[in-house]
C-alpha cells in the first residue's frame, strides 16, 4: 500500500512540474532550450518510472516468477543434453581422426 501511495505522489508531482513547464503560454511563445530539455527529461523520467513500476509489479507475482524459473530450468536442462550430445559427437570425431592418422590415411 505504501508503494502505491508513493507512486501516486511521485506521479502527481511530476505532472505538476510538467504542467508548469509546458503551460499554454510557454507553447505559444515557443520553448527556450532549457524548457525543451526539461520537457525531454520529464518524458524520459516518466518512461523510466513506468519501467520501474512494471519491474516491481512483475517481481510481486511469485506464481509468475515460479513459472519462469521452472521454464528456465527446463531450457537449461535441454541445453545441457544438447551440449552433452555435441560433446560426444566431437569425441567420436576426434577418435576417428586419431585412427585415420595412425593408419596412415590422414596425411
């Protein structure tokens, strides 16, 4: 609950700052470079805040995190199986190369 209140207060403060910077009079007169930079910063801050909120909310869903962990574990196990198969294939190819070299067919 505290996180929600903080998020609302933060968003409200940013909206007030944005409204002050982007008042109709400022648009009519054209923005000076500082005002334009401030506007760009506010836009970037708002995007970043949404990203942070999204990350925090996704972390607050233990069932979703658990599913992702299980899926990642399955992917890792599959990669391990594929790696072992490839490694065995490489060893077999090296053995065959050694046999060819010993029999004089390798060079």
